[in-house]
C-alpha cells in the first residue's frame, strides 16, 4: 500500500486523430476506428453479457470487474448495453487505474465516441477527485454504479469485498505493463470469483493464461479481434478461498425489491441510510421518536464539512478521506436538486490551535500525503481544504427523506425489537402492534443502548451548544469583518460564512452537562471562540442577544463510527476464543460469528457526521443489497461493530 494519497499522472499526449497515447507504455488507449467494436467483441460478447443482462430479475446484482479503467470506454460501452437490454437488475462496474486521466483529458478522449456521449457526460460530470482509494459513483436513473480504485491494481483488488460475475482483463499488454500482471493480481481475481464467473482478455500471453488457471479458471483460446490471431476467455471452476479475519464476515440472504426495511432515526445517519437504500430499489420506513426530523445533533442551521484528516495513513484516516470526498459529491448533487441552498463549497481554513497541531500540519504537508485538491498550505499553521464548506444539516436530512419510497413516521419511538424466524418484529409508540421487517438499521446515536437488543455499546454522549448571532449586534468594523467571511474558519471552534444575516458558530464540548436547553454560559464560551476566530472584540456583545441550540454528539473511544451488522457478542467471543492465546490466529474454517441476520447499526459519528454518514450509509446499503463494498476491507473492519469484542479477545480481557 502506498504511503501517499497522491497519484502519478499519466504521461500521455493526444495525436492528430484525437487518440490518447501513453508514453509510459508506448501504446494507445484505444483504436479510434475500431475501439468500440473491440470492446464489444472481446468483453461484451465473450462474457455473454447481453443475454446475462436480459435474464436479470428485479433486485438482482451483476458485478463486472476490470483491470484498467483508462478512458472509461469499456465502462461506457457496458453501461450502454445494460440500458439497451432494459435489464431489471443493477449493474456494478468495478475498475482500477494506477495512472488516472484528469477530467479534461477524460472528456477529450471520450469525444471520439459520439454514440456514447450521453453516458460520457454523466461520467465526466461525476468523475471523482484524483486521490488514492476507492471511489463510488452512482447513476441511479440507470441502476448503474461505478466503484473505482485509483492506485495499484493488486492493492485495490486485494482489499475489495465483492462477488464478481465477469472480468474484463484489460490494461496495457503484459509485454508493456508486466508490473500489473503479477501473482497478487491473479490471487485477488480468484478470491473475488465464484463458480461460473467468466473472464475475457484481449491477450493470449502465457503469463496471463497460467495465472488465471492457477487462480481457478478453465481457460481457452478463441479468435482474437481484428488482426489479432487469438485471445483468452475462461470460466471459474474452483471453490471459494479461505477468508481472512472471518469474525468480520457477513453475507446476508438475498433481498428482493419488495422487502420491508426499517430505519430508526432521522438524523443525518438515518436520512442518509434511508436514501441509500431506496436508491438501491428498496422501500423504507423511518421511525423517528421526536415530532420532527433531525431533532438531535443533525438539527443545526449550519454545519461544517470537516474531515479532521491525520498525518498518517491508517485505515480510519482512509475512511474519513474517502467519506469526505463522497460527502462532498453527495451534497453537491443534492444541492442541484433543490431550489434553495443546502450546501456551499466555499472551502475550510483550518488554523492550528496549538503547537502540537501546527507540527501535525507541517508533517502532513511536508510528507505530501494529500494531493492539493484535498488540502494545501495557506500560511504558517494554516491549511485550506478547498472541497469543504458548510452544510444546512436539517435541510439536507429533509431532502434525503423526500422520496416516494420513504415513509417517515414521526413521534414513533421504537419500544421493542425482537428477532423472529422470518426477520424482525418492531413495536413503537404509534405502532403498538408488532410490525414485520426483513432488515432493521438502528441510527439512534447516543440512544443506541436503549433500542438495540445487544446492550453495552461503547458510546458516550457529549453536549454541544452552537450559537447564532445577528450581524446587527456587531459594530460597523466587526460587521465588515463578518460579512467578508467567505470560508469556514476552524481552530478552537468554528464559524461559518454569514447566512441570512447571522453568524453560526461554536461549539462547546460539555463533558459533564446534560442540559438540553442553551445556556448563557455556553454562549459566552462560544463568543470567546468567535473573538479568536475573527480577531474581533466580543466583550460588548451580550450573551442574551444570542440564540442557539443544543445537540448531543454520539462519540466512540477509538474515534471511529460503528457501522455494520450486529452480532451476539457471547457467540462471537466463544467462537473466536483462541485469539486470547494467539492474537494472530486464523481459523481453518468459517466459524459462527454470532451475526443477528438482518440487524445493522450506523452510529457513533461524533462531530463529523456530515462527513462520515453518507459513505457509511452507502456501505450499509451495499452490504444489505449484496453489492460490492465501497470500502476496502481494512477500512470496513475499522468501523465494524465486532471490532470491540475482537480487541478484547486479542488483549485477553474478554469476559
């Protein structure tokens, strides 16, 4: 795994015919005269995709994995065929690219294919920020998702959780790009395949044929495209390989679109989860205990998109980086679907609040861990996140829940949840008779221990008060300073650009208070934060002139949310008890990890829920629907609910 999220740009140039050519691999990306026909022959026909697409039923998932995204031509061609076949299923296209084209080069390259312009525009408009890691882009109108790894192919596929139905083994030829066609890649291909998985590749090279045979494929040579004499295709005939860290393993039963799903909670976690599920074709009920949505920590007028990136490349830092990029794209798309403003990408200027944080900034920037599109130095002790900005959380929740397949039940607190042979039965204050659900997702933040059949979740609630001040209470010079604010400022506290003539700022961290109403003392604390952020004197501003609200952050000791399937902890501890004696122990067979089929949680987002909730929701929706995961395995494990019990076992402290 690379130690930097920066990517090396491709060394390419466009010929007079408009075709991009790689200087690194001394080859063209496609043949302008026959590139589309080659994709159709080599990958569409040899994998029998038209017939397989037509046979998909409502709710079926079909996953294609590709070894070189390049210009996206294979993806667009496959997308086109999927739509033309009027398939009832969902197409997941997974691809990897070590040297990704920038958006302008991509647009120029795809201009060669006017027949695909409809799809090319959608791809270019939603093309992800060029940063190492997995990126998920959904095209819900066509029931198509692109899951793109930017980085080394072997690293990407080794960390992928998916069941691949067909492989496009593309990329530059083994003679020109031998680094990609290695044992790590072939092993990953075998791990991700199942009985009946097909593969096709333009090459007939022996290294590719032998590698695929060793990974479990029965290979055959067939006529190649055009002047090429031969190519390879094959079918996977080998059983599944041994799982690593099986205590995290979960393969839910297949759901059809008529399944009943309950999401408990309507804050940013619940609203994002409900929307991600309906975007996958399901119908969802949302139960909210309060009489209005987003009544907890997600009810603020303004909030900042603040990922709090670290100076080290850890799984949880990769989670927050991926989540930040996904949230930015999510809110941008959400903004385009409403008349008002839910989100403004104005950038966030983070100032070091002490010498330790200044050293961290210096380390982050000095190591060139992040590409400048993500963050860069502004002045000494300052970094700018240009993709960040402010969000209107409650408005965002309302828009996410505004869907014909989402039913929101306000004032309906979950009272009881019981597992049955058919799924789960839930009763609420407005639903006294048990209602059946096939899947239940608990998004109840700090109240999770009240609602979950598994108790003692390691969460803690911390009071936070935000303040709101009309700029009319500032003197003339202060008003000029406030109204000139065009970025979110963050240090010891934060302040957002003025909204409707008011500054929204804060927030307090009250470790011992449970007061649910705003207090003057907390307003005074926030005024001090505002004074430091804007370098103004707030002594003459009376706390009584401020309004505000209180929310309770749901925090976790390891600073990571809790997202995934719920297990019976006693069963999990008993099955994997050998970890007490050997923390590196791996079982030779899949043991019962106590998964309570159909029950999931999405909590513990703390003060970063606007960043982490959308990708967490997308991850859960992928798990529930049987789609490829948008998270690498190590990242998913870092937020998995079972991590706490496994840590206890490895420390020999589990009871």
